[in-house]
């Protein structure tokens, strides 16, 4: 990925890399409302048209996009996201990609593109003098495929947290993923086996929030692509296996102002600034109303239960991992607020936009958070939690969508088009789940009744 600031210099660098690597195909990538990656592929001879945003696609065929009578949309590549695809490189041939924003025929940003929604959040923060930085941590499972290539429910290994080989069979896969991500331009910080069998995590360096969402989208694509080369399936499903930890996407956020971390105050007891406390209060106030975005699936709420390290109680702490919001130990410019409920099935653009906007609400309104909770919330009784004013997150997608629809933050951040499309999509998903007869029901009831 490019780091050159000047547009003309970026164009020249793109052309240089295309010539050097003998690129023949360019993939113009974007996401639908759920964050699923899409792409339109053109030949390198169409580079100028691509860079100028003149490549059209049918928006009516993309979930949450245009009606059929307004279907013509265009792709505007972000030159910063240009990358040679390392698995495509052969002698005298390779392919490359751009991540794109979606535009209307008149060149304006399309309101249904979730990347554009995050851009608006960035602009809102910028008007207050803030730059938003984000560092997501996405966990995933590796599952075996059968001889026909179909996905099974058998994990690739049965190792535990931070186990090395020979128990951790995922080491070679993670190594190849690391190499691919590095070739694309990622800075990888840690990689290890996670707590559940077959579960893994590869962490990459934080970035400004738009780049971080681009990175999260690219990361999921790369992980799945490399896993398939090993005959495996990488799943970012929040809870694919009963009785073990699910997969989270902890989101670390910080605001910078004039090059300094606005969340840091050396003289505070916790070394947190007033801005940080206000940001935490904004998250606490809005979180019930945005879990439909950060935890978007029926399956998401099977992860958000006590006993599996996933937070389901609304509280914050400077150290407590059972709290919804945690402040990692590092301070100075590394000071950040970690929200622990999101999962990796979320659309990163929408998730980061609504989390950052919720925190920004707290800053703009001067909100004050409740006292932190430093005790283990998972082992408190219901009465203890009630006495201390600790509320719970919504317990199902149905409850989450109801809170999202009735709250203010969703419409405010997403805009009318995406808000309505998203609510309709998730209501349909819940209704489909509600009316399907599941295997558990057959196991429990078919013989008995």
C-alpha cells in the first residue's frame, strides 16, 4: 500500500509498480452494506479510466445499494490502497487491487456506500480538531474441508492458547498469511493460537480509522484466501462452536489533536484526559443502541454470554477484562480505549463509524462516565450487578435491532438510506431464523412429543 501524499506522485508510483510487476489485471474492490467484499476487474489498459473513477457497475445487484431505476454507480479507487496481490505473482504476470469508494454518476459520494459513511465521521471529528486512530483485533477459526472441498465443522487443530507446534497446526498457515499481509504493506505485531481449539489471531499495527477499516477488510480477504490454499476454511463467524470461546473484534480507538494523544493526561490518577472520560461516557450511553452494527448476526449473541471472556455487561475499567470497555496499560501516545463487544462479522466501516461517533457524542456533550468496575463482573450475582447499576447488552439480534431502530445514533451516523436498508435486512434475517426449525429442536422434541 502506498504512503505517498501527493496525488500525481501516487499516480506515477502506481504506474511504476504496474510496469515493474507486469500487472495485467486490476481488481476494483468495495463492500456491500454487510461489509462483504465485492470487486470489478479491468485490464491494465483501462488504468486511466479506473483512476479517474469512470468504471461503472450495477448498484441494484448489491445488497443495500440502489433500486433498479437508479442502478448506475461508479468506483473511485483510493490510490493509497493500491497493492500487488502476492499470490498472483508469476513470471511476467501479476494482479493488483484498489479499494474504492462508490460515487454517483455526477461524481458525488454515494450515500449507500459504508466507506463513505466512515469518511463523514472522519470529517466530523476533524471539525473538532481530532484525528481518529483505530486498531482492530480480529480472531478467526480454521476448519477442515472434506475431499470435495466443502466446509466441515472439524477444526484444523485442538491446541490451546499460545501453544506452539506440534500442537498448533496453524503455524504454517499464519506464517503464509503474515507474508502475504506484509507484502501488501501491513505491519504485523503479533501472531498466536487463541484460546479455543482451531482459533487464531494475527494483530496488525493501528492506523487512522479509514485505513484501519480498509486493513480489516483486506485482512479478512487475505486470511480466507490463504486458508483455502491450504485446503482449509477461515471463518470469522462469532460463535461457530458451542462450549468454547467465540471470536471477537476488539476495537482500540484514540483521538489525536495537534500530533498528541488527546486521551492522555500525565497528572490524572489513571493518566486519562477529560476527553478520554467523555469518550468512555459516550460509548456507555450509546452502546445498547449500536450493537446491531458491531454484533450484526443472530450468531453474534451466542458469543455475548458469561463464561467465555466476551463482555455482556455495560461497565468500564482500567484493567478488568470482564468489562465491556477496557483501558490497556500503555500510556502516552499509546493511550487508547478498547471496546470489547464487537465481533469480526461486523462491517468495519460501519462499526468504526458508529463507535467513534458515539464517543465523539460524549466529548461534544461533556458527558461524565459512571465509576469504573474493577471486580470480576462475570462472577457477580445478578443482585450485585443491579446494586452497582451494571446493565446488560441486548441478548438477541431482535432486541438489538429494536434498540437500534428506536435510538438516535444509528440514523444520525448511517443516514436515512443505509439506516432503513440495514434495519430491513436484519429484521428479515431475524424473521428467517425465527421461523426455521433447527437441529436442536429436532433433537429435543421430535422423539419426546
